[in-house]
C-alpha cells in the first residue's frame, strides 16, 4: 500500500481485508474482497460492531445471515447489521466487494436486487450531458433506499474515454470514500486525480482492475483511456452516524463548476 493506492486487491482467492482505519488514513471505513471458486467455495466471518455492505461484482453466490439465504449475482447488494455471523458460498465462483463501518444503531438486513434497483430512476441514472466527455452511468445500491448508519455504496461506469466524478467535488466534512476499480480487463487503465488546491503530478495515479484508491479528503476526478471504460465501486462512510449519511451533498471545485 502507498499512502493513497492499494494495488491488485482482486488477485487473491478467499476473504481478505485490505483497508481499515488501523492501516490507513480512513477514519471509519474498511474495504475487503471475497473471491471464491472451486478451490475455495466458502467464507465464514462475523462483523462484530460494524455494519457491512456486500456488493457482487461477478459470478454468483449465496450469503447466509441469521438463517436467511440471499442469492447474489452481479450488481446485487446486501446490507448486514452489526454483530452478525455471515457465510458466503458459491458453486461456481463469486467476486464480492465487502465494506464496513462501526455503528451504534441497529438496522435490519436488507437485500437490494439489481433488477429492481435499476427500475428506480433515483437509484439508476445517467449523469453528464451527451458529448460532454463526462458521461457515466450511476447505480446507488446502499443509499436512501435502505436503513443504515454510515455506509453509502454504489457503482459508476463511464462511457469509453470519459471522465467521471466531474466536475471535481469533495465531501470531506461529512464523508470519507474509497474507489475500488473492477471490470477493467488488461490493457485498460485510467487516471485518478486527488487534490485539494492546485493539481500536481504527484497527485495522479494510474488505476487498473482491482486497484483501490483512498479518498479521506480532496477533489477526486478520474478519466478512462480512449476506448476503455472506467468502472468502480464507490464506498462512502459518514463521519457522524445517520446525520452525515447523505449522497450528493458535495463541494464542487469552483474553477470547474
């Protein structure tokens, strides 16, 4: 891990936690990956005092929580309350982005099916004007559609060669964030900027499939190379439980507003 970038988080089979407050600049949020296949079909763990979000980014698996079974395929999400035992199993293979944050409140288990989520224009929409160079598709998976304490989670997919997170914005007063890049086969890549004032070369990272970028603060636009799309799961955690859990409340860089 560098200060801001964690590479290759999709390379390992099993369940692995890559980012948490104890090893990074994150105050609340943690990120891990659950990748299972024929060689390792099952993962069992407990989330203790943290609420957990599970987002399936590939394959198919079954998550068991409190005796209930939830079948996740690509684009589905599951919210799991704190203090819960979680079992993830697959027959063929599954790739799940796992995120968590500490909470005091009690919130119910909630399953978000991609099929139904995409029918809601407030949760699935296109942002950026056609021909602007910044058009992208946004899916809000764990937002105002569920009850939760800190987590706000979704997926952004750019048009080929387009920018996302544009115009540049930041929300450090309320939320910290992690971008996790996926579905970007070689040789696709993008450029991730993170800056607070002027933009310097030291604040630009090359990002590829499986990379995670820590965004505790700063404006954070990114762009795909021509012909390739930029696809990432964005994981936000509110600093104040419930109070700061808001999507879309941002400070835009006035130079590009």
